[in-house]
C-alpha cells in the first residue's frame, strides 16, 4: 500500500514537472537534458566542431544536447550497455566501455581525432540502501574519470554525476588532480531532495 502511494505521488510529480513538459515540447528524451544545457551554458564546454563522448548515454538526452551544441562539424559518440534508440548524427556503440573490444571500436571510429569532452550521467541501479548506492555511484564516477584521463585531449573537459556522501570528497580531490579547475554544480533541473551533484573539470592536464 505504501509503495502504491509512493508510486502515485512520484507519477503525479513527474507529470507536473516543468522540465518533463519542456523535454516533451522541445524533443528531448528526458528531463536530464536541461541539466547538461545549464552546465554547458555556464561553463561553455561544447562548441561547434568538437568531439564528445557520452558514457552511459541511454536514453540519449545528453547526446541530443551534445549534438545540437557541436553541430554538423562535430562528432558525438554514445556508449551504453543498454540499447539506444537511433539518434540521427549520434554514433552509438553498445557495450561496456571498460572492455577492450568496445574501446577498440571507439578508437577505430575516432580515427585519431582528439576527444574534447567526456560526459557521464551514469547512475547505479538503486537498491534503496544508502551505503550501497553511494559506493556504486562513486565507483561509476571512478570508471568515468579513468576513461576521461585516458582519452581526453589536453585542455579538454569532463562532466560527471556523483552522489554526495561517503567517498565524495576523496573522489573530488582525485578528479581535481587531472584538471586546471574543478567545479561542483547543482543544476536547477536536479531535484532538491536528490544527493546528486555534477563535477565539471575544465583544462585537462593530460596523461
């Protein structure tokens, strides 16, 4: 009964959410698009002609934003374990970005092009147990940071979602070593009750 009430409350909030309504009207696949839009407007991460890699891209709203920002001269590569409904202009690779075969496919498609921006809006499958969910969030952030450190060109940018809690400051300090500046952002489209924040690293220092 409690779960039914909670589900109904969530659905009502979701339907009435202005960002959900905007996403539908503006053709984005989820309200998460507006988080990246705000981050990019503030930190000016993406420009025409850039190469962007979107980790954990499904359902695709961040890739949509990236594609609009880099334009026809740019390239957007989306990676995810889950299938991604086709997005014109986005180059999708299904698989685990830690696996050598997936990385080889990405590098083949890049053809030597430097990566300007790495994005990660990945979140764990929530168990409802805070300590477990927090640990999983930090782990995904670590994987994304490792990928960015290996593939970003010097001067490139990185955006990653992490949850505030145990391990957050250690992760933040580690990420800061790789960039000239690291910002903690809470976009307006992030719900107030959510522990999620976004770290924005600019000026990648290179390997």
